[in-house]
C-alpha cells in the first residue's frame, strides 16, 4: 500500500499563471466593459515583498472582486493581476493608490519629473488592449511552465542518482517499520465524480503511505522502488502496519475509502484480523486496489483472494493501468469492480484523436462508471477524461477543485458568471 514509484510521481497542481492565461484566452469573446490592472509587486524591494505585505495587497482588492465580478490572480513572483467588469478606472485606481501609499517608502512608487513613473502598475482596457493582455498572460504561463518542468527534471534526476534498495537494507527497514509510527507518512486523496458544471463530489478516498516521505525519513539517498520485487516486499510490510493502524482509527472506517493492497496481504492472517475487526458496513465501503503486476504474477492466488474479498463485501479495483494496457483488460473475466487508469500527456486529444476514439469505445464496453482516471494534474486531464466518458477522477487538480469548492466549468472559465 503506497504511492507509485517516485519516478512516476505527478506534477504539481495547476498554477495561477495557467489560470490567468486560460482566462485571457476565453476573455477574447467577452471583452466589453472589462478592465485589468497588473500590479508589479515583484519590482518592489525585497523587504517590501514579505508574506504579510502580499496578504495586505490581496485584501485590498477583496471588495472589488465581489462588487465588480472580479478575478484576482496571485502570480509566483508576487505580482497581482486584477480583472473586473463594469467598474470605472477610478474605482480600481482607488485600490491601486492605497497600495502605492502602503509601499510609499519604496522607490517603485515614487513619481519624479526626471524619471517619470517607474511602472508600479500596467493598465488594460480589454476592448482595445486584449491582445497585449493575452501576450502578457502567455509570457507568464510559459515561464511558469518552464520552471515547473525544470523542477520536475531535477526531481527525476535526483531519483535516478539515488542508490537502489538492497535486501540487507530492506531487512533493517522492516525492523524499523515494525515499531515506527506511520501517522506522519499517511496521506489521503479523494476519488471524485466530476461532471461539467458541478462541484466535484467525493465518492471515496484512497489512504496510502507516501513512499517519497518514507524515503526521506528512513532511507535518504536510497530509492525504495528501484528493485520492483524488493519494493513489493516493502509494500507488503506497509500493508500489515496500515491495516493495524486503520483498525484503531474510527474516523477512517466511518466513510468510504480504498487501500492499495498486495494479493498476498489479502490472503494473510493480518487481513483476516482486519476483516474480523470491522463490521459489514465498513466492508461495503472499502475498495481494495490491486496492482496489475501483482494480479498477473499469480492469477490463481488473485482469483482466490478476489473471491474471498468480494464474498466479504469488499470491492476490487485494478490499479496501474495505462491507455496502452487497457485494451488487454477483460473486466468481467477478472471479476473486478473498478479500473484505475493513469492520465498522461499521450492522451492529449489534439495529438492522437484516433486513440481517444478507440479508448472511448473500450471504456463504454467496460462501463463508464467503473473507470477512474488518476494522476489528473491539469484541466486537460478532466476534459479528455470526460470526452472518453469517464466520470470518476483522482489527482492534484481534483484536490485543487475540491479545496476551492469550484466546478470544472468555474475553473475553466474562472467563473462562468464572470464571462457572461
């Protein structure tokens, strides 16, 4: 029971730069009566760019956001971009003047006859300046994307440079895990039903041990997943600890959740103890996720474990599927309730439309409500998944939507009410 290997770890959540660019693109059809101001806080002296300064600057626009259907974007460099409809320039300029006063000691806010305005802010009247606004948003998005990919490349390189897990080190790690408190390493992520125009509705949450955090805490500079068989042995140890820990946590068993377990764990005495310790109501709310490699390694053991689990009321989810392996999966023969497929850039519709058409047919045959698209780290993953007919999604972008209590439509347009 663990996250996928670190090399497959998802990228960070969508940035404010992406949201701004997406908004700017869609604004092309709704320019009338809209103005924007770009506050260049990144040009302030460093002592004027502390967290509390930025919070005060954000709060300055709070009333305008509500009053004029506004959108405020806080960029990574601390710049603010405020867009609204129906406000006079004077209305927004009042807020800008308050910010100038807040930072009046900074050279950026000083206007002199010799040097002119050092450009504390840039204004856009959308009916005339949309192209310029779009170019600005595109520039920030491209810079943010380049930085994001570079951070991901550095993490990947660091992962490749780490030593592989050895049998001797695994034995020591097992000993440490026997008494370690896993609470700080346990994470959860919701699987949500997402339909256009609706707030994502959590169906169940996956509970797992973060392998990346475990490595940092117990085996720094070592890759736990470098050897797949030693990694599977490690996850079996984690399975036992998690089953025991969940039994002691009433909050965990009071709602629907999933655990990623090895087939050997389902057939173990530890799982029997877990099963005896939970009521039938909990069994009906628990989804057991099994990796495809584990299933096909020993089909006989899998079928026995599946029958046992399903007879007890548990649901089975096949994990670790990609668009390449999905065509080889016969859900009914495997007797599984759900299939979890990874999102990846290969599924981009513009690149291979024929691939999506074929997948949509296969997903229709499997059952749209039985498919989960996971590792959804951007809006495109949701859009492509919905085109395929998938209704259940998981990933950091879904978490972002849930935490912001925003629907897919609201995020895609940064508020449909703002672009009427």
